[in-house]
C-alpha cells in the first residue's frame, strides 16, 4: 500500500552522516537505562533524558501499543547434498507448515530442486527462486521445527553488529509472545517488566498487536526515486480485545502512542480513515513516507534508524523531514548510540 505524494522525494533526501563509533554494538544494562531524546512536535523542543523517564511523558488514558512478536533463531547454516561448502539461510516468513521464504548466501548455489542439509534432523529442497537471493524452501523434519531451530539456529543480528551477543534474551522484548520474526522490534527492547507495571499503574492502557518483522527490515532502498521502492509484505494482526482498546481511545480523543515502527505500520494498515482499527489478520506492505496522513498514531517511541532507510522515512513522515534530520544531527553531536542496541527517541 502506498500513499502518493505530489513532490518527488529522493533517497538521498534522507541521508545523514553517522560516525561508525556511534553504532551500538551491545545492549545497555538495565534495559531502561538507555538514553532517550524527547521531541515535542508542537514546540520543536528537544530534551535529553533516560528511557526510564518515559513514564513522565505518558498520561492517564493514553494507550501504549506494543508489538508482541518473538524473534526466532532465524539464521541457520547448511550445505548442498554431496557438497561441503557452507551456505547461510535466513528465514524470513513462514508460508505454511513446512515452507519458508528465505534469504540465502551464496544464492547462486541454490538452484531449483537443490537438496540442502542443515542437520540430521532438518533437510530442505529449493521449491521457488526469487530476486535478490530469495528462495522458497520446503523443509523436511520430524517433531517441532521451532525446537530444531533452537538447537541449530542463531539470533539474526544485523550485519552492523560485530560483537557477539552473550545473552540471547537481550534481542527479545520482555513482552514477546508469538514466534515468527527475523529481527527484533527494537524500540521495545528498552522496556523492563517493572517499568511497564509502573506505566500501567499510572492509568496508561497497553494494547498488543503483532507484526512479524521480515524482509522489509533487511531490504535497503536502492532506487533514488523512493516511489519506485517495493516494500516486502509482512504478516500482522490485531485481535478483537486490543482493537477495542485502541478504538475506545480514538473515540474518546485519547492519545495512541506506538512502540516502534512495526506497531505504527500495523495500526495504519488496519485503520479506516476515521482512525478506527479492524480486528484482522493480513499481510501488509504499507510504505510510509512524508506526505502520508496518519490516521490513528499520535506518538512514537523508536530508535535511531539507518540513513536512507524506509524507517527514517516513516519517522520523517511523522515529524517532518527537516525536523527529523535536525534531530538526528543533534543526536550525533550529543553522541547518542544508534540502531538496534542503541538509544531511543520519544516523539510526541
């Protein structure tokens, strides 16, 4: 789903210069001690806080929307039947019981019909060939695939993280439930159970949605004209209970504040023009960039995103491109930590 804008925008319009040393390699402990840049959209005022201060900006009656997806050990290694070279497979999207959409490297080794061996418990065959290393694999196994992945798979950390993650749970939110993501919804990594309890005690309602993070996170924008970028679809859903929580807030004029761009994309995909969301399960390829009119989201908690990415385009749509780039410039000057294990922003 794309919202057309009147003025062409280029990928380079969303570039900013980031020193490599500001890319966070390890998570902060405790989770809620990350720094947090607060931006007020009405006043353009910026404050520098810590994430545990987020409770001071939330009001009784607000609805905080979280994505309860759980990251699977989606990076697994294999070899072709009768061969010894190592091939990397990144699981992106489960199609059905034993078919997965995957990114493979080197993809040229995996032709149609190729049989590949992961372990004595898991083998697969290439059933379809897509662009940019995409393959549809049919898996053959006995038992539960998730249990096998837990034995042989690793957490699919982004390529810019070079340090080994000692505690695998730090790439999961404390509220994760439903397995299926190939990357963490990283804005949620800052929350602790104690902080969430305090937020609820203040009278803030918490609504849960689901979006399994897939290729949309990994695929860069290659076209200079961003309107030519094709967003990959990702599975999302909202159940009746949580849709009602959100819709009651919209009806009453209360704020709906999303934790992460994945929660934003879920709500905006399932909302009508009045801001009411449907309880539904669907695939979404919504691409949000400046010119988009938000239907339900009034606040956003997110991390600092890669230059020229669809995520910084979404943030720019929410707060204005020049405002976003100025905020990022200040964040660089203040030496905030960037990307998945980095610091947070609160945009209200």
